[in-house]
C-alpha cells in the first residue's frame, strides 16, 4: 500500500506530544451577548475531545473561531505553536462538519464529496475519482455516489457531509452537533463510526454536542461549557464522580442527579441536612452555622427498601422496568420528586410508602445561591 508508514520511520522528534490546539483567553461578544468569556483550552494532538454544554453556551461560536469563520474580539488561536488568528479558513486546513448539513441539492453525492478538491485545482480527475471512491467505501456510501441528496436518509446525508470534509485531508476535524437530526439508534451508530474514523486517521477531533449521553460514550476527555466558559474538564468518569458545582452535577449523568433544597445544621460530630422530610447525617462535615443548601445525590446512590435504617420516607409514584435495573420515582415531602435506581429483582408497587437511605459518602452539598460545592 502506498500510504503505509512503518513504525521505524516515525521518530519522537517528528511527533512530539504537545498540545496541538491552544486557545488563549478567547472572547467574543455579539451586541449585548457575551458569547465567549476569556475562554482557555488546550487540546492534545490526536485527541478525541468532546465539548458539551447547553444550547447557547457558545459552542458553535468557539468552533467557528477555531475554523476561522468568526474573528474573536480578543485572544489567540494557536495550532502547533503557530498563531492562526490571521489565517483564512482555507489556509487553516481544518475540516468542519456542521450542525446543518447543507449538501448541494443539484449535485450528485459524488460531486458533493469531490467539490472541495476540485476548487483547489491541484489534482487530476482520475486522482479525485479514486479518492472519492475510497472515502465513499470507508463511509459505506459507495452505492450512493450517483444519487442526489434529496433521496438520502438523514444518516446517509451525514456520511456524505463527513466525506466532503475528509476529501481535503484536513489536519484536524471539528464536528458541530453533527448527529442532532438523527434518531437515537442511528445517532449511536454514527457516533461509533466517527470514533472509528478517529482511530484510523489518528488526527485531532473536536466534537461538540449538547447531548451529554453522546459525550459520555465518546470521549476520553470532556469539557463542560456554560455561558461562554469552560466550567470543568476531565475524563467523563472523573466529572461524574467529582462534579465541581451544581450545574455540572445536574447536567452530567443520566438520569440527572437528584437535587433537594434544604437546611444544613451544625452538630457536634458533623452536620445534619434537613429537607423534603429527609434527615441526612453527614459525618465529618463541619459547617460553622446553619445555611440554606442543596443536597445532591445520584439515582444509583439512593437506596429504597422496607427494612433499612432510613433517612426519610417516600411514596412511589412511577416505576420504569428497564430489564437490568429499575427506575423508581419517589415523592417526598413538599412535592419533591427524586429518582432511585434499584436492582431488577426488587418488587415495589405504585403508591407504596418506602424507606429511603442515601449512601453517605455519595452525598454532595451545594451552595443554594451560587451552586458552588461545599461538601465533600
Ligand atoms: P451554542 O452553539 O452553544 O448553542 P452559540 O455559539 O451558537 O451557542 O451562541 C452563543 C451565544 O451567542 C448565544 O446567546 C447566541 O444567541 C449568540 N450568538 C451566536 N451567534 C450570533 C450572531 N451571529 N449574532 C448574534 N448573536 C449570536
Ligand atoms: Mg451550536
């Protein structure tokens, strides 16, 4: 094979492990909206980095700035040690797959894929044809090359959009919520393919989504964005187990973390949380004075039963049987609802009153106003 590289031909000097992409203090304002807020970010060469955040958090603005379609008001985009701010999008050699696919409807799939190369006028027709075929086969759309986009399914159209990006052989890839319009099954299938593509190409992928389930399953590293800032970054498991604040805690995890408002009361050997009829003892957490807080506990850390030492009681208002586990929806005092994940064999009934116990070392306490983490 022509493009095969043997291991001995790669030396450490040629492939140093450095941040491939660095964003320094990037700000962008649209009128009254501060879309990005002095954002700092480092992405390793060859990494599959997922940026996840709610709609409006600045993800698309960020990608457009990296790709060169939008100019930042402030800050630097640095690729392989070189400041990119003044480079045009074409000179950046970045492939971007957009949220909105927008294929050329009057062109065949073949033309849609080859278009980017043809405008460069660097390659012969035969060469372009071969590359289109190779890419189409890799994306399993070899049989669609003569069709027009109007006849494609959502998943097929997305493959064409990826192919169109691949053909110019970019040095790294930006994906802006590429699977938003597909249904859940297809979404996971395409995500797996994008991951496989990353494995084969060994290039940097920055993948943006508001869907943290995708983020959890795809990433070796996740960055959580909100209001134009990166709130937390790390391995998904680390973020799940160790969320920095209430927003990250609630946003990251399916089903979401249970949040219960209440009061924390100092005691001799720790503190006591009181809220929604629960009394939760927190050993080793000393709080100087009574304070309004929010308790957070993951559904998997809520124990439900009839013969346990309880923190309080709840009434079962809904049960989802999922085969390998059950989701139990419980109503506590003051109409507070929480979810517990229970083993598949436990049998509960609707309207049943049950004891609830929160796993003690799995309880978080957040500041009620600011959302900062107070404990642990
Ligand atoms: P996301 O992709 O995370 O949903 P965006 O980057 O699209 O977020 O938007 C971030 C914020 O900037 C939003 O409040 C949005 O309304 C605003 N915004 C983005 N692009 C423009 C624009 N071209 N003109 C005005 N406001 C914009
Ligand atoms: Mg967006």
